[in-house]
């Protein structure tokens, strides 16, 4: 599964001429993707900044956001790289099972992670009632750091694992043969080859942290996203929220540029190893330590959240609390997620085709536009789309159509990346053969291209589905009145202190997200 923007050196598919139809289709699709950044900039330029926050408050928000992003990125990378190495390079028992378990926490949204921490700690929490540990709830930086780091580590795991599997074992064995220990060989030989993957993983984690709204809000840590929502909610003058959104957008772009420069000229190692890799034989104590580490991670990232949610649910039911039906919320969440996933997968084909077949020009521009918009914090996208609808498309304001279109714009890059990877895996000569047999471009698309890239389309759609089903800040700003999804139900119930209701919706959200992620994960294992 491709979660991060591919490096320019990754493109190995032979460049072939594309018909103008593909290029025109790609341009038409990319125009709406530019709406959020352009709309946000227009709001700031035309309307001015309004009453902005004091300089010391801006510096505080800036420092808090950067501090949290740096701490979460370093921690998540360390955990994700460790789980990737253990599950792909050692002889630990049940490696594939551990590999899947290490990826599954990705279905848990940050606001559910925060709800887990709140429900597990403090008086009356799970730890206090079951073990007698009356731990204070870690509101502030510590709570946000722990919640985001643990539940974003699977993102690093998914990106680093394929890179580890592609490193040629001959390079490591040569270092060991020259007298290096396995630990030194890992840091001097293997780790440098993982730099592109780790840089991409770090980018994804950092961008997610910068854009996070749920965890920092529930755990009361002031960052740009929390301040933007506070300024936006209930205010007639929305210019200050737009200004802060523009600042946050600029910060995200800076992170994207820094990641590209950090990656430098390093390239992904797409070539297969010269021979089959032999897993590292661990000593008995090392195997126990590795198993304990994986078990602890699974306990904190999967068992504890599900246990806390189940505990609050059963406790509330035992106290006689009536649980409202959540089937309408499940139906709305599934409907918008499925529609957004299908549309994103479909429109990703022209963009991915141009990006895969053209090394420069429109291909590079299209790829950059998709990933540039994906890098924008979701709350800034929501503010931008609200401004766009009010200024130029009022009939679309607070409609499901605008909400779904925003989802497609935000998550298109994931679908493009996965589809592009599948396009590179098949020989374009097959398309030439189809056209040589008299089939037109449309017929060749449905008879040859789509069946061959179907795994990538399915994986990209699954990633978009997971992103949409968890999405909170843009949904809060753009949803029609009375249009509640599972994410909105969790947010509102937690804010009102109804942890039992929030737990029921959280368990439902996790349940409907597991199948798509399991589908993508098992596909990666079979590649």
C-alpha cells in the first residue's frame, strides 16, 4: 500500500506518448483540487485578516504545533520502524499475524484514541475501577503526544515494511563479513537505505499531527487547529479563522518542502533483491523481547482502546442508560464513504495515467497538485470550501454533494498513488495490442487497463474509504444540518460527557473500518 508521495527517482515505467484525451481529463479533474488553497488565499487577500490573535498567542500556537509534530513524528517513526523490522526481518513466531496487528490501529481515529485515554484514566476510569490505579488524565501535551504517537505508528509501519523487504541482503551480509555486528550493520547499511521511506513516513505523520483536530481538542492542547475551530464556531466574522487557516496551510507546505529536501536524491529501491532474504535468527531472549514489544504495542493500540470502549458501553448499559439507535449514522457514514471512495478511484485513473507515463510536465505537476492539497490540514480545507460555497456556489452550501466533493479533493492523492503503482506494474504494450486489434481508447480502457489496475483501484478506494469514515473537522464545517455521521456522533457525545454513547459509535466506526484496511494489508502481504 502506497501512503506517501513517490520520489521522482521511483518512476521506472518507460515513457510512452499519451493521447490528448488523457491529458485533458487529468486537467479537468485537477482543477477542483486547486479550489481549497486558491479559495483560502482569495478569502485572505480580498477580505483581509479581521481581528487576528495577539503576537504572543500566535507564537504559542506555532510553538505548540511544531513541538507536538516533532515529538509525535520521532516517536511514531521509532515504533513503526521497530515493528516493521521485527515482523519482516526476524524469525519471531506468527510474523504475518503480528504484521497485520501492527497495521490495524490505523482504523482508530485520533479522537477515539483521545476518548480511550480519557476513559481509561481519572476517577472512575477503567484502570481505577479494575486495577485500582487512579491515574490522572494526561490533558495537554503529554496526552496528545501519546494518543497520536501510538495510533500513527502503524502508518510508519506500513510505509517502512515494503522498503525493508526490498533492501538487498547482500549489502548487510557484506558489512557483517567485514566485521560489523548486526546492530552496527543495521545503523550503517540498512538504515541509510530506508531514508526515503522513513522521510515519507515522517512526512505523513507530521502532516497528520499538524492537521489533527480531534485529539488536541478533547485533550485540551492548544494548536492551530483548535484555535481555528474556536474562532470559526459561532462567529459572524470568519476572517480570523481564514487567516489562521492560511498560516496553517503555509506551515504544512513548509513541512512538505522540508521532506522533499530531506529525501534529497535518495531513491526507493524498487529492484528485487538478488536472492531470497533469510530472516534473522534471534536468540531466545531476543525473541522474547521482540514478542513482548509487539504484544505491548498491540495491547496499547488495540486491546486497551477496545477494552475501554466496551467497558464504558457495558457500564452504561448496566446503569440503565438507554442507547439511541446509531443505524442512521452508520448508514450516512457508509454512504458518503463508499461514494467518495468510488469517485476518487474512478477520477484517479487519468491523473495516475499521466503521472505514470510522463516523467515531467503535466505528469509531475498533476502529482504535485494532488499531494499538495492532500498535505493541507483538513480544517483549513473545510474553511476554504465554506468560503468558496458562500462566495461562488451558494446552492451547494451545506449539501451532501459539496461534502462528498470535498472528501474526494482531500483524499484523491491516496487513490492516485495506489492506481499509479498498479499502472507501473503492467506493460503498456498490452494496450497497444488492444488498439491494434481495432478496439478504441474507451474500449481498451474497460477491457484491458481497468482489469489490470483493479488491485490498485481497490486499494486506493479502501484508503479513501478509511480516511472519509474517520474524517471530523471538515465534516463539522461542511455537513448539512442534522446530517450526523459516526465521527460527528462520537465528537458530540464526548463533548457532552456521554461516554457510553460515544463508545458505541466508536466501536461501530472501528468495525466498519477493519475490513477495508485488512483488504489492503493482506494485498500488500501477497505482493
